[in-house]
């Protein structure tokens, strides 16, 4: 008697594509900052949607939302932010390589955070400041200026939060180990 044995087709490894997402974020971040530096005068801007959105050109020597920008020791802040950014980028890269074998909100989130971290790290290490250029107003509230890297980090963080609240099938099966004994899709 002949037994038919069928195995599920193995899913392709998502990690190369996730790393590509991170690289695309870095490229978009760099290109957008280069274009702003070339075409928008420092401190000025171009209105896109009146009273809501404009493209500006500001230099941020601090962290997110210009925290630490007015520090009495800008070199210490810059070095501290560079060290923090390198450690964070390496940790996210580890998580992406270790747990990003399958597509999930978390794996895409890690890729976006990695790309954004590298984009802003480049600015801090090479330029000694981060170029921010997206300015949003909601009513009378003015959101701190930001950039493509910041946006990628924020969207990535939201995706990681979504995965924590509503785990995907991949994350649920991976947490207990899949048929091959892999934990977290590794």
C-alpha cells in the first residue's frame, strides 16, 4: 500500500526582504535630507498644506523632539546619542536576524526601526546634527519637526506594539516552537 506523504511547502526566508526595507528607509532618509539641504534655506520652509503641513530645514543637535539640544555639553550629548544609537541599531539588527525569518508586523517593525536608526545615526556621526524637515500643525498644536527616519521609527514602533497586542499566527506558533522545533521562527 502506498502512502502519500505531503509536507507543507517551507515559507521563504523574509530576512533578506526585511533588510532591504531597512536599506530603502536609509536611502529615502538620506535622499530627502540631501534635497532639503540643497533646496530649502536653513530656518525657512515651503508650505504644502496651509496651516497644517510644510517642508522646513532645521538642524537638531539633540535627540527625538530636540531633547538635549540646549545642553551645556553638546559633545557629550552627541557622543552619548551615537553610542546609544549604535547599541540600539545592533540590538534591533540582532532581533531582525534572529526572529525575522517570517513576515509579521513585528519583523517589518524591526526593519523600519533599524533603517530609521541608521539614518539618524549617520547624521549624528557624520554631520554632528540631524536634519529635520517635516513640520505638522494640528489646530494650534505644533508637532516637533521630524524626518523620514523618525517616521520609520515611529511606524515601526507602532507595528511592534500591534504585534504585542494582537500576535500574528507566526508569532503565536513561534512562541511555542514550530514543527521543526524552531522558536520564534528562527
